[in-house]
C-alpha cells in the first residue's frame, strides 16, 4: 500500500524534475539567443565594412560611364571630362574625394567633397578597361572594371 511519505516524496521529485527541465530549457534558449546575436553582430559589421568599398567602386564606375572621356592622372586620381566641366575623383588620406572644375580651370587634387572612407584607391588602365580597386579601413578589397571609351552615352 501507498504510504503518505512515499506519495509526497514522489510529488517532490516530480516537481524538482519539472523545474530542472524548465531551467534547462531556459538556459538553452539564452545560449541560442546569445549565439544568434553574436552572429548577427558579425554579419552586420561585415556588411557595413564591405558596403563602403563596393559603393565607392560602383559610384566611380557610374561616373566613368556617364562621362565623355576618362583619364587616369595618377594611381589614385581619375579625371572625367564632360561638356563644360571636369570631375576629379581622388584619394587623399583615408577618404575618396570628388571635385568639379569648370572647363579651362587648373585641376588640383584638393578642396574636394568627401565621398567615401577608404584607405586606398587604385586605378589602372588595362587596355581600354579601367580597373578600380578600393581598399577599406579593415583591408577588405573590392575591384571592378569599366570601359574607358564610351562616347558619353552612358552605356559602357
């Protein structure tokens, strides 16, 4: 026959087992949330780092496509010529700058508007193609090629 002590002990053990399972479930949920938040933070940081360099390269390629003529003045200076004005895109310090010049002005790489943060801008002419490489502050690189001679029709 069942003794009252045995029944009470069974209820205590059952309650303790239920609370232990609930506690284990709560701990597992907290661990999963912590791991997911850490992964999200790394993904978000990586996206932020690569966005800047990819946006810079895409901006420069779009400017080349829209221009009538593109000339590399130095390894990090690009002169884009259109009717009535010229645009100089250059890297100085840890940023890429852009400056507009009226036709006939002296072109100088100073006093431009900051476009993007980047540790290096590299421009190379590779047989009619301009190679544009941007290195971000963390060492990540993004490179694209754009046709240099397009007649200004925007369809490079």
